C-alpha cells in the first residue's frame, strides 16, 4: 500500500490533480446522471443528459492528469466565484432549515453579509460584525 501511494505521488508530480472545478464537474455529472434516470422518461433527453455527464467526467479526468498547470489554474480561478456562490447558497438554505425556529437570517444592507439573529419578538438594532453597520429589524 505504501509503495502504491509512493508511485501515485510520483505519477501525480507536476499534474493538476483535484481542485474546486474538478469537484464541481464530478458533482454536476453525478446529479445529471441521477436526475436523468429518475425524472426523465424520454429516451433522447436521458441519452443526452447521460452523454453530457460522461463528457463532464472526461473533462475532469483530463484536467486531473493535465500537466499544463497554468491553464488549469486559470480555468479554476475563472469558475471559482460561481462555484462558491452555489455552495454558499446551499449552505445558507441548509442552515435556514436547520435553525429556522430559533434564528432568523438577514442580509446586511451595506456589505450583503448574511447575519444570524435570535428569533426574539420585538424591534432589534442589528450590528453587522463584518462592516459595523447598524440597521433595524422587527420580528413579529
Ligand atoms: Zn455589513
């Protein structure tokens, strides 16, 4: 096993390996594959979705093994904000579901940071810890 890891490390030397874009490609590919199996009965729609899923996996594999690190990191940097946006969206909504009874989430009006406030009735002055802005919210 150690020998294998050593060989793997030697093989991956100078190659791109796993990055955010690679992770996103795999996740989208798996989602496409699952969705195509369960939600679409039209043969052509399924076929195209599964083909796209395979193409995404192939792109992942090529990027993983690529030795053109400069281009790969440029691609990764280009997609990173979008990937982060999607991940943050799901994280926020997961948290909203998880502590929706005890807390409320508000967006800071000046820096757009998401703020979590205890769900207590009344008017509150909220201070954004990120930028220091004060704003009022009323919880009924
Ligand atoms: Zn703020």
